RNA sequence: GGUCACGUGGCCGAGUGGCUAGGCAGAGGUCUGCAAAACCUCGUACAGCGGUUCGAAUCCGCUCGUGACCUCCA
C-alpha cells in the first residue's frame, strides 16, 4: 500500500524520504486562518496545497490525522491591538460574533474550493487551559520569566541551552537586534528577541482569561504549540503553513515545544509559497488585490471575466506548492481551457466503446508509463504540475480513440480499465477537482428541448438545408449553447 | 540595512550538469457541407556578465530585477 514518498523538509532544506513515526499513520498540523476578516486568496492557495498533500497521503493508503486550527485570539496587529478585538470594534460586534462570522465564511470558501475538512479543527479560545499549562511548563523549565502579569519566552537562554533557536529560519539572534519598531511593552522584555507567551490584558481589553499571572490572554504562537501537542503528541510527523510563517511563528513554536516538552514538535516542516497578482505581491494599499468572490464573479478590473472555483483550483495545480504562482488573466484563461480539455477527455473516456487489443502495443505502454509517472511525480514532493502533465499526455489517446485516429484493436481492454481507475483517482481523489456540470440546474427541461431542436436540425442537415442548420446553430450559440457535429450526431454544451 | 529564495520560449509553468515537460496562444496539415471540437506536425527558451567543466539553463562569482522574512500577513 504505502509507497516511498519524498518531501522537501524546510528544517533540513532538502528533500527527504518520508518516514512516519508510526508506519501507515500520518500526523499533520497546518496553521489555519486568523478569523478577523474575509479569507484572503493567498490563504486559499495555502489550504488547497495542504489539501492536496492530505489527499495524497490518504490516496497512498496512510491513515491521516489532519489538524488545522482556527486562531481566534492572541494574534496582534503592529499597534498591539488584538486582530479579533479590532474586528469587533470596527463592526460593533462581540468578538465571538466576529470569530463565528469569519469562520463560517472561511468554511464556505473552503467548500467552494472542494477542500476537505481537517480531521480536527481546534480553536485557540477553546484551549486556554492547555495553553496556561504550557506556559507553566516553560516557566518550570526556566525558559520564561514573568514581568508585570505577562510571561515572556527567554530566547537567548533557550538558544544557549539547546542551540535550537534558528533551526528552521536560519535566524541569528544578533541579527534580530536590528528591529526598531516600537511595539507594545517592548521595554518589559529582557531581550528584544524574547516574545510573549502570555500577555496581561489592559483594562479595556475585551478578550481575557484568569491565569496564575492575572487576567490576560495567550500569545500568538502558543495556541499552535498547545493544540498540536494535545491532538498529535509531543512529536508528530508534519507541520505545515505558508512560508511567511516560518519566522517568527514557526520558529517560536519550536522553541515553545522544546521549552515545554524538551523535544522538537514536528519531524518534517512543509511550507507553501505565495501568490502574486500580475507579477506583484497582492497589496490592498496598492489596489493590487483580488478576493475569491471577485475571481469567481469577474467583478474586478484586473480580470476580463469570472473563473469558476475548479478552474482556480486547476490553475493552482499547475504550479508546484513551493513556487510562487503569478495570477494573470491570461494564465487563468489558459487554465480554464486546460481544465475543460482535461474534463472533456474524462467524460469521453467513460463513453468509449470497448477496445480489443490482445497484445501490449506502444500506445498501451505509453499510457501505463504516463499513469505510473504521474503517481511517481506525486510521491516526489507532491509535484502536481508534473503529474498533471502526464495526464495531459493521455488526453490525445482518449480523443484519438473517440475520433478514430486510433483503432480499438490498438489498445488492450485492461489498459482502458486502468486508465479509468487511475485517471479518476488522480483527478478527483488526489487533485480534488469536481466536474462542474455544463447543464446546470435546469438540465432536464433544457435537455429534452435540446433533443428536439437538434433533431429538427439533423433533418435540415439531412436535406442539405444548410441555411436552416446554421441558423439553428448560430441562434443557440448566441443563447450560450455550443453545438458540435460529430460522427455520431451532434452534441451540445453550455459555453 | 540584514537573512533567504527566485528570474525559463508570446503568456503561465515543470525540470536542473549532456536526453521531448505540460497547458494556453501562434503556424501548417487531416477530418467536416461550413464551423467548433478532435487528431498530426512545428518553437532549440532558460535575466546580464564572467568563471569551473570535454560539456551549463542546471555548479561558482558579480550585476540587475522580483518576492518572502526580520515580533506577530498563508
């Protein structure tokens, strides 16, 4: 069942053979969103990437426990205000209303992108006790200190004692001294590199919990350490997130886990890369940004039309998760056509008459090699663009069989069976694509209507009444229905 | 300013010391009443300048450009 799989481990900065802690099982933790406003398109790419990783492990036969958290407290803005509290203030809602509202929105978008729900989706505010316990453990190990009701992680001491600070990010503590931003209560820290694991709540701060150090709230990095430990154990297989989280978030998470448990949290760290828009980073202030909704509806000056969620997902598959991906209208258009070509080939495959080849032909070998290759590509650090390319190699064979360029006796029945099985698995189970039905909701009525119309047109064609036949086709085209004349009659699709 | 990535044909995007990525667009052809689709054929690209090597887009150096991070953005 389980095949050899290599993953690029950010910790080692190289591809490594994946060896699970427990054979056949994978524990994976991925940093989820901070739910204080609408989900960013970049988040979507990140979660789609890890969705494919999740699906690949499952496809390979692993039993996966996938934990992806919701951060609903502790994540502060530059000015020190809690992101959730700020959202609540701006929208005049309870903090938990903000959390619920944007959690719902996040789930909606994930569903639209056909991202599988994780096995466990814990929230930071539901794990305050675990976080307080972790702070206590770190204090007990002498790697944190209390100051005026806040608790700070002692980074220099941790670095000195374990030598592990900077393992992931390559950060050197002395370089961090350059920081000049004026942050909240910066002066309380013994060292600028120290970070809060528990913060005292100001009187006006709404989100607060009692603790041994007074009323306060947990630091941003702590919830991931506490929840990954709770659900996956002190050490687990994979920790993922966007590359922008490497430092400080993931580096500090590692420090906290070491500080509390004396061991590293994850064996493999996987980081997804950023999304660009027209070659530039997405930036609200520069107007270079687009939301998932705008992408779907086309309601943006940056794109010429709307693109369906599956087209966007397909577009994401065309790049490796560790590469930046540039969104342009032209690239989306290309992805849309590619997606359609692939999906058309898939439905053609289902309707193909049976083949009669008795010995393995060159075409048989070619198809088998492409399928084997696609699986190998997936097992090579989840290389979806390569796997997709292999699938595209098979498309002309399917269409050729349909169009008569390839004869049925040139392919063995077993090859077609394997093709149906593997192509379906890859497209739907691993890549997580869905067929976006052409006919839409009103299919039955329109279907019988179209049967009638095409029947009338067929009569006209039989009589060589081309003006009538063309008039019907052009009229349907104007109504958004494309008619294609094939060898066995005409077919139609909504454009 | 510091640390780290990346820069591939018209566009997106794999690959990474010698061997075809793939998609889209474009050119020619086959098929078709025409069209669309499909099928076949076609691109010697790898930021610039040096260096290492029998051989570099792939390794090294410099320059330019883009991006990430540098206390809380996936």
